[in-house]
């Protein structure tokens, strides 16, 4: 059985890019990231957190949107939505704002 897709492909790209920037900073130290890289990192992590919050607020609805972004269709709503419903029972991510 395929694992549920919890994020859009764009968000997975943001994860990868942000983690590579963190790795660069950890390896090369202070001053290793340019201003542009820092701004990109802030935008990427902002999108990741927003997507996570939207998913936690409505896992089934957001799951449908995410699945559609991959070309998947929920032809059997109870079966297809089940992985997302399991997430719905967990507490939401607390807001830091």
C-alpha cells in the first residue's frame, strides 16, 4: 500500500531546498548563506509551516487537494481518505504567532 502524500510536490521541493541550506550553514558556519539564501529559506519554511497548518486543520479536505495535485482521484472516499482521517485525530500544530 502506498503511503499517503502529505504535501504537494512544491512543498517537498521546499523541504529539500531548506534542508540543503541548513546543511550548508551547519558545515560552513556563520556567514555562509547569502542574503538571498536566507530570504529563500524564510519563504520556503513559511510555505512548509502554512501547508502543515492547513493540513492539520482539515486533513481530509487538504488531502483531497494534495492528491489532486499528483493526479490522484478519490474514487472511493472512505478508503482513500482514511490515511488523512487518522491524522485528523492528532492535535493541531500550535501557532507561534
